[in-house]
């Protein structure tokens, strides 16, 4: 067996590079600036001065002699193309009078320099720049040393980029450039396609050279070589038809033709080596004969081809003929196989190692900031429409997610899950609303704290009663002293009797006492209610409250002992359902985050195609999440059906219906206890408010009484001295003094003006005094000194609050009468523990504690006797 010789083509270094198109100078700065100033503002034109200067510099650099290095030229062309994309969407360049109509782009054909195209069409400029970008990439490919592995790899990448530039030209700019009419052939669709194939052929050829250098198997080398030949054949096919067949020199066509034959023959040669190893001599001979035939035919039209390329073909032909001669001898002597004709053979296998670079990202101008402040109306409207489309997608998907979550909640509620599982584990809790009510009761002290509040009521009532006793005794003492002096001096004691001056005050004290009496009865009803319902309310003192709930226990007897399996399967399904819920929440967050980052405006500003195509492409990003949402909802529906079946088994095993009934009964007990506690608590609070308010009123009356007694004592001393002088024969102005004493006002009217801002007119109440022979209530403190005016504070230091104002009509009616200090017990109370009397007329409603009774005679004294 013959060993494979080195590839003849591997010694060939002949590849093609494309020259750039030439252009003429174009003034872009002034026309574009004028357009901005006219259509936007002069200020906007000033703000965009730097962008205009940058664009002007790009065009100037493009016009001059190519840069010293191809890579610098490549960067210039890419930046200028991005700038042109931004100009295209903001500055309409055309012959139209309302457009930028003074800019004309002129470009010469790269292969026929005498031909040129001049258009007021930015697409011609973009097509020419793309052509030059592909040309520069091809030139970069030839700069690498293909004698090394890295050089061949870098050269392959450069040719791939060149193919990408020509493909982008063919797909995005060639057709638009021809719309203006008169575009040159080199930027046409046919030429761009041919150059893409040519660049791919050279990229694949570089890969083939590396494959040979690495010593790959003949079969692999044959496949890669065959693909090189196919790329060249495709380029040759384009060169042989209009409009390219009359546009390129013979040398171009000869080069491509010989390259196609060379790599076809190379593939046959490499493939025959593999066939020889397999002892498939007949096909080996047929493949070698096909290669010889192709080489022989190509030499007939090889005029103008480079000598180095012809030499490579000749070397390959020698190797092929040598192997063919050897194979024929072996077949004649050993194998004696019938050799098939070359036309009957199947095509050689091929494998492409390269493809055109996607230039959409390289040339993407959406992230460029040039002219960013200029947003045409068309782009703004397109942005609004796209935003509506995105909002509609997100709203639809969000509604699906919410519906799925709500469905899960309702279905689980119907199945009493996971509450029944938690009850089995002892982790059950009350419904949120009921638990909050219980916590509020416990924070306020709970039923156990009612005793202390009832004691507060008793203490406040006692303080008010003691103050009334002190006031009564103060007035009684003054009345006794007045009666003593009246009996001593007879008719000479001319001042009014105390009973005539204190009538209004006695009436108020009577009403205070009546209110206190009825309030005491109300307090008693509250205390009885607390005692009667203490058993009901005791459940509220359980901590935690869940300890009062019934428990879900395992069955006492089990036939198959599968309780654990039933519970485990149900819990596992619930965990899966929870995972699906978390996934839905994550999907919704992903939708919101995607929308937040979805900035399509730069793409709209650089889009050269239909907005609809761009919209479809961008909206498709949301399709994946929509599919995930649909899968999530479908999985949830199936899982809910599974949970329903598992819950039925669970209910049957653990007798869940009886547990639910006992639990609901407990809920109702707790609710009833809360309602009763709140009712009693409200009654107590009203009682506390009543006693504090009444204490203020009694304190004010006590101050009036003290002032009255002090004044009467002073008068008593003065009159005593006067009477004594009279009896001694010293009469000083009897009539004057008598008149002064007889004109002493009653205590109610005396302090009416001074206390008008402090006193509150209470509603009329029942009489206060009882027969003098009745003793006062036990436990009351001794009365103060006749001239003192003690202030008895509340035992709980409750700050005095203003007495609630009576009805406006009642207040107006009372303003013409003497002040009233009776206070209705528990203002506004209408509870079941206080049997209020019927209301008075609408103009003056009777308070709930009023006990109608006649006023007592003035001479009576004492306090009501406790029942």
C-alpha cells in the first residue's frame, strides 16, 4: 500500500483579496445641521454639534488613502456604518424638497473602476461601506502567515468575517441600493453572493491546510477538501452567468475554476487512500480516473492562471497517476474487480467547517448614542404601539397566573387543606380574622382582667359618693349655725335662711345621687353578667388559643395500617403544589423584569426593515415565558386532581367530617365569647367614663358650696357684731345693713356667672335628700371643716374630662335657668344591662339614669340608703 503524499494544494499560497471601492468627497455636516435647525431647533443643532463633527470626520477618513493597517480601516468602516444607520432613521436623504436633498453619494465599481453610481440615497452609501468592509476583511486574511497553525486559523476567521460582510450586503443593502437606479454591479445581489461563496471557500481551504498539518485521516481530509471544492464551484457558477460573466477578468474566472478542480481532485485523491486501506480497489480506480479527467479538462482553459496554482495542480496530478497505476496493477493481478464508470459513483461526502459570520451584532447601532435626542414621530408612534403590545402580553399572562393561584386557593379551601394536615400534626392555627380578634382580647387583659376593671368602677363610685356626703355635711353645718343664731337673736337676725339660698344646689345634689344610685344598679348587672358568662369567656384566656381547639387524632383501629402512607402522599403533593406556586411567582417577576429591560427605541431608530418584523422578533422573547406559564398551569390542574383523590382517602381514614364539625363548634364558641367580652368591656368603659365625668361636676359643685359657706360665715360674724351693737344701744344704720343682708343672693345664682365657663348643664334627675333620721352610708370619711373646700381626687388619677354637651336645644333652654350639675350615668349607654326610662321630648331628652321624683322639702338632709 502506498503512503499518502503531502497535499499538492497545501504548498499553494494563492488566494484572492478584494480591493475597496473608491468614492468622491461628500459634504454631510452643513446639510444635516440645517435640517436639525429647521425641523427641531437651533439649540438642538448646537447640542448635536459633536455628533455632526464625528460623522464628518468618519466620511473624511473614508475618502482619503486607506489606513496604514487593515484593522484600523476595518474599525473605521464599522463605526461609519453604525453612524449611517442612525442617520438613516433621522435624516431623510432624497430629492424631495422637504428632505436633505443636497447630498449626493458617488461610488466607483471595484472591478470596473470606470463605472460609477451617484444617488441621493443613503442605501448606496451603506452598501458601498459594507462592500469595503468585506474587502478589508479579505485583505486581513492575506496578511497572516499561513505556513503556521495560528496563521491559518486567523486567516480562516478573517475570511469568515469577509463572507459575513458580503452576506449582510446581499441580504440588507444590495436591493435597497438598486432602488435609486444605476447602482454598480459589485454591490448587487449576485456579486455579493458570489463573493460570500469565494470567502467561505478560502476559509474552508485554510481549515483544510490545518487538517493536513495535524495528520488527520484520509477520510476526514477528503470531506473537508470536497467542501472547499463545492464552495469554489458555487462561486464559479455565479461568475459564469449574467451579470458577472462580462464583469470580471479572465484571470478571476481561471483562478476560481482551477481552485474548484484542484480541491475536487484533492478530495478524490484523499478518498482513494481510504478506499485502498479498505481494499475497495474498483472504486479507488474509478475515483482516481475521475480526478485525472477533471484535471485534464481544466488545463484546456487555464490561460491566465497563476503559475504557482498550475504547478500545484501538476504535482497533484503526478500523485494521482502514480496511485492509479498501482491500483490498476493490483486489480489485474489480485482483485480482478470490475471498475465502475465515474458517472455511476455517488457524490463524494463533504463537511463544512465554516459559515458566514453573523454581522448583525457587529454592526448593531442600537447602543450608539449619536443623535440619540432626535426621535422622529414615526419612531415614537412605533414605540407606543410596541409598548401596548408588550403590556397586552404581560397583562394576559399575569391574569392567567392570578387565576391559577386563585383556583388553587379555592380548591384547597374546599378540601380544607392544609389545615387538616396541620391539625393532625398539632400545628393548627385559627383563621386569621378570628385569631386577630382573640389576640386583641388577650392584649386588652382578657376575661381575667375584668375583675380589676370592675373594682375600678366600685372605687370611682365610692369616691363620688364620699364627695356628695362631704358636700351635704358642709351645707348642714352651715344651716345649723344659721338656725342657732336665728333662735338666739330672734327678729334681729334678718338675713335669709340657708334653705332658701341652697335650693338649686340641693336639687343638683339630688340628681347626682339619683344617677349614682342607678349607676350602681347598672354596675351590679355588669358584675352579674361577668359571673354568668365567666365559663363561656374562659376559653379566651387559653394561651395559645389553639390549645382549646379539638385535635385530629389517628384512628384507634386500622385494618391495613396505611395512615402514614396516605398522609405522606398528600403532603408530598402539597409540597409540589407549593413549588408550582413559587414558580408562578418567579415567572411573573421575570415578565416584569424583562419589560423593565426592554428598550426597543434604539433598535427602532436603527431599524432598516419593517417595524412589524422587528416587533415580531422582539415579542417572541416573551413566548418562552408564556410557554412556561402554560406548562405550569397544566401541571397544576393535574396535580389538583391528584390531591383531590388523595384527600378523599385522607378524609375517609381520619374521619375528617366529625373533626370539622367539632372544630366549627369550637369556632362558634370562641366567637360568642369574643362578642360577650366586647359587650361587657364596652359597658365597663362607659361606666368609667361616666364616673370620671361626674367626679368633675361634683368637684365644681363642692367648690361652690365651700365658697357659699365661707361667705355666709363672714356675714354671720359681721351680723353678730352688728346685732350686739344694737343691743348695746349702738345702732349704726340699721336700714342699710338690713337691706344688705336681705339682698344676699342664693348660691345657685351667686356663682352662675363666675362658673359659667366651667359648669356643664346636666339633665334633671331624681331627688337627693332622705329623712334626717336615716344614717349616712357606712365607710364614708368624716366631713371637712366648715370653712375648708377639699378636693377629692379620683383613686386612679384619671384626668378630668369635659362633661359631654347636652342637646343644643336643651342647652339653650337651661341657659335661662339655674345651673344643673346632675350628670347622666354612662352617657349614651343603651346596653342590655341598663333599663333606661323613656325619653323625654325631643327638645330635652332624659338621660338613661333619670328617676323622676319630687324635690324633697328644704329641711330634709342625709344621703340615700344603700339597698
